[in-house]
C-alpha cells in the first residue's frame, strides 16, 4: 500500500482511481488506511469475502486472499493483472505503467 500512496498523484494524473481491498472489517481497513496515511479508499471485504470469491482469489480455509492487482479500464474491462505475491512495489509500479498507457490510448 505504501508504494501506491507514494505514486498516488501519478495515478491521479493518469486518470486512475486506486482502491485497496482487504479481508479485514471495514473498521480495521479504515484504521489501517489512516495509520498509513492513504489518500485512496481501503475497503473491507468482511465477513464473507464475497469480492475475493467472485475474483477467485479467496482462500476460504485460511481466510485470506491472494495479493493481486487489477487494472480496469473505464468500461469495466480488466486490462492487466499483477500477480507478484512478494514484490509489493511491483504491484504499484506495473499498475501505474498500465494506467498511463490506457490514458495515452484514450487521448
């Protein structure tokens, strides 16, 4: 999340909206977002993990979701997926590059 925050103004310049999603409660997600000083919403997918189920990333046995990042265009089409479980910075950097490419394509 920290790298997304560091690059937040660049996401905005590309016309992109950053949203985070956690399996934690909305209360816990909100507290974590405040602690990190996030300028974008961090949503809670609790208690049933419905969003994680729909996207196929919820591990119900462990109650966690895979670390995935989706770049979705203005029409709601998934244009890019970042699946790098241990490289947190890559999620933000690769997503920003994709958002910037989409912004150029729309000009």
